[in-house]
C-alpha cells in the first residue's frame, strides 16, 4: 500500500513538473475578428528575457541554466547559432514543449538574444 501511494505521489509530481515546462501566460489571444490584435508584450528591445526565462524555462533548465529535466544552457551560445536556438524554442523537441504561439515573437527573440550571449 505504501509503495503504491509513493508511486502515485511521485507520478503526480512528475506530471505537474512537466506541465510547468510548457505553461505560459497566453496573453493577447484576442477573439475580435477583423481588428488588429492588441499588443500585450513590449517590443523585443524592452522584453526582459531573464523574466521570460524564469516564468517559462526555469523549471526544466534550472535557475542558473544548469539543467534539470532539460539540458544545461550555461554555454548554449557557444554551441548553437541564434537560428538553432530560435528553432528549438519555436518547435520544441526531445521532450521540450514548443513555444511558438505560446510566447510572443518578441519574447522568443529576446530569449534567443539572451541565450546566444551565454558562451
């Protein structure tokens, strides 16, 4: 009984943790057809990439980019081009959630620039 309960608790915690990797604030998903959507995020130059990372990536990649469920990103700018980083953020893969349509293009662009600087 104890072993079964432990497995159930561990499974629930794992599901919650993995769901957090893909959770994001879906602002700006307006339903007004025929009108321009509201801009809910600032332009890329003013997007706080570290804040976007903390809200969307930290659970899987760690507070210091050291890797948790996801890989270490501390020197990702030395091993991947900005285009490769952008592709991974947009499309996900290898267990990572795709953030295209979840994060704004400005948020993704800011993250790409920020991560590319980590060498």
